C-alpha cells in the first residue's frame, strides 16, 4: 500500500488557490513545488483537511463555498481606529496589510481600507473571506 497524507506528513506538492471566477491568488505550478509540514499552519486548516488521505501522485481540484474555505466576511471585523491610537512607526498606506502586536507578543494583521484625517479603517477578516475558492493540488511526495 502506498503512503497517504496524514495529519503530520511533510509534503512536496504543487498547488493553486483561485476564486471560482478564475482570479488566481497563488500558484506554484510554474515555479518549484512547495514543501510544507501538515499541521504547522503553513496551509489553512480547511485546505489541509482536503489533503488528508491523498496518495502520492494524486491530482485534485476542490471547489469550496466561503464558509468551508475562509469563512464569510464578518462586518464586525472591520474597525475604524484613531491614528493617534496606533504606534507612531506604523506605515499607513491604503490597500496594504498592517501588522499589529498584542500585549502578549502575538501578531495579527489588518487590511487598511481607507484613511481619513484622523482615523483609518482596518479589515481584520482573512483576505479571502466571503469568497468561493478553487483549490487545485498535485501531490508529488510524502516524506
């Protein structure tokens, strides 16, 4: 019996992540294959779950509705923050990702949607939240 992907497998694969309308977000098919450790957070959990049990050589295409992929867009995760409340070294450019640190040293990111005078609007949803996703994979090896 050939090896199949397990929850702790180390993989070599090609993958493509796109919207179901064809807009591509990331692809390794024209590059070197990716290597990743299952369960390490390198790939989103819903995508990892689709790989479980696949044998070496498997080629699959999965279409996921928003809820099964990165969740629905949550309007409560869009916040207006006073610029004076942000660290002074924060670079504010609309349509960019801004990293934030919590008091315990953890980090999270927000997408800067707009700036006006004394405040900025950040979206803390995953960038692909609310989008149906097409996940294509070609499993090259399991180490």
